């Protein structure tokens, strides 16, 4: 087991810095959306219904694997009345 843990830093170092940062930002955005959604006390279904979206789309957003457009981020910021990202 220790040998496998020793491989982790090596594996991470092989991932280009740009890809690591992209993943970090994508997960930060999905975490922010989740936090704002739960602040409202909304389930994924309630959130999806309020936005006119399918619950599966919300699941994708919260997975950390969705490539958000500026338009979607703007719509979400407007919906929540709070920033999703800060530039």
C-alpha cells in the first residue's frame, strides 16, 4: 500500500499544470453552485425546475466535469443574486 501512495506525487507531477488548474477551477465552480443551491434549501430537482433544466443537467454541473459557458455562469449569478466566480 505504501508503494502505491509513493506513486501519487509522481503521477500528479505528470499532469500538466494547466490541466491541474483547469480541474481545480471547474470543481471550485461546481462547489460554489452546490453551496448556493443548498443555501436556498433546494434539491437538485427543485433547482432544475426553477431554472427550466433537467435534473440530469444539474447533476452534470455538480459533478465538476462540466465546461461552463460565460452565459450559463451569468444566468446562475443572476438566479442566485450572488457571484459564481470572481475575476
